[in-house]
């Protein structure tokens, strides 16, 4: 929801500055401000998640995010906001998320039994990733009556519900898995575990490709609306279609709790969402864009669910924070970087052509994985992963 509000605000700032043609570049610049801290702090967040009481760590990160959101709301309501302040707050949020995301995902297996694990991971993935797709839908609905400032204030208040829920949970103290390594050696241990598993290697590779070349389409929808010559109402329709598709994908992902052949689904969903983004880039009417943005979001949600489940179920608890931090780094590091890349390409050749290029690249990578990487194609998700081994 906050990212939608920021996106719309950035487009309006570009118009206010007299350079509406630079709106995609402005959006990309904000994305870059999230990418650099995400790349710098992403892996450290995983180490902290494996060393701290995860509930207490989440209380700290969620409270910090609430304060940052409140500052943003005040600046927007008082009309004191500018692109520099947006960049700084976006960078701060990226640092917070670097510690928050791997901690949230690493908590799940400790909260449920073996029988419930697969479904729990699927539901958590649907909630975690669905928020990035459904959130803009909620933002699109709320921005019309409340404006950007009101939307930011609602977002800040919403963090209270998460903090209260965390206070009601039992602590998650650190489990002693043996001698503690240094910070850098701990990071190296997590990366070595991924490198030693061909399935995880390819999950990360596909995630990097999608983060750079396809998934930023959501953040660039304001530029798509501008290309179509429509305003906030039609943008909210695009976001609603995306949210509906994401909801369908989340429900589908959650319903696959007992389905173990996640590798084939992951590759298929990556191929599908790359192909659908190509068709989205070919649209020049609002109706066509609505159809294909919804289908693209559905396929993206299925892909994210499969990627999350494979990484969670193939990783022992002692390494889970560090392994999931790699996915977090991809999400908050490479995806905003991809937003900058696609936004810049969109400025030069048009946003639709940028979507075409991104879709073609991901479809090609997924096609290669489907044909040549049998380990990924045949990968299954097991109830509990094997024990970690020191590197």
C-alpha cells in the first residue's frame, strides 16, 4: 500500500517539476534507493535472524517501520514532501526490511507441526508475497477518498495490529546449534549451503532474473497508466486487476499444501509470467491491460509460492534465516534495481517496450531451466529438511 502511494506521489512530483516524461526515471530512482541498502544489508539480516529471538527482532523492525511510515505521512499531509525525502525514507525502509523479512519467514517452521508445515509455508508465502501485489489494490481504493497523505497515515496505523499480534506470541529464543561463527563466516556458511544444492542455486538464479526483468511491473503501473492516457481511477482498476490475480494465485498456492512437486510448478510459473508480461506489453487499451496484468500477477504469485516453499523446506532451521535472507536481498535489492532498469528503458523506448524486453528475457531463462536443469524440474518439497553441515 505504501509503495503504491509513493509511486503515485513520485509521478505527481515529476509533473509538478515540469518533466512528466521523466516519471519512469523518477520511479526507477526511488527503486534504486531501496536496492542499494537491500544489497548492502540483506545478508546481515539473515545472520541476525539466526542469532536473535525472532519475535523480539520483529517487534523492533515493525516498530521502526511504523515510525518511518508516520514521518512519511506527516510530510505528505503537510505538502512538504520532495523526491529527496522520498529517496531517504525508501532507503531506511529497505534497511528495516532487510532484517524483518528473513526473520518473519524463518519463524514459520517453529510454529507448526510436521503435518502442518507445507500448508503453513504456503499460506505464509501467500501472505508475504501477496501483500506486495494486493497492497497496491487497497492503496488504489483508499487514495481516492483520502489522498496520498491519508493513505500514508492509514499505513502507519496498520503496523499497530502487527505489533499487537507479536506481543501475543510466545518468544522464539535462539537454539544452540554449536559453536557460533564470525559474522562473515556465518554469511559464507549460508551461501555455501545454497551453492551446494543445485535446486536452491537455480531458485535464486530464476528469482534474480524475475526481480530484474519482470516483477517491477507493479511499481511501474503508474507509468503504464500515463502511457494509456488515463488517471488515478483507471490506475486503481489496473491495481484491482493485479490484486485479483494475485489473490487467485495466493489461493491456488495455499491449496497446494500437499503437492510436493514444486520444482515443475516453479519453472512453469516463471515461464508463464514472463510470457504474460510480453502480452501485457503489447496492450494499448485499458481493457487489454486489465486482463493481462491480472493473469501476470496470478502467475507471479504461484512462482513466488513455489520458490519460497522450496527454499524453506530444503533448509535446516540453523541456516534458515541466512538462506531466506538471500531471497530477501533479491526482493529488496535486485527488484528495485530492476525497477530502475525497466524505468530507464521505458523512458527511452516506452514503458510497453520495456515490459516486452523483460518478459522475453525471463521466458528464455525459464525455458532453458525447463529443458536443461532436471534437478530443478524434478525437485520436491519435503516436510523437514536435512541437518546443516558446516562448510
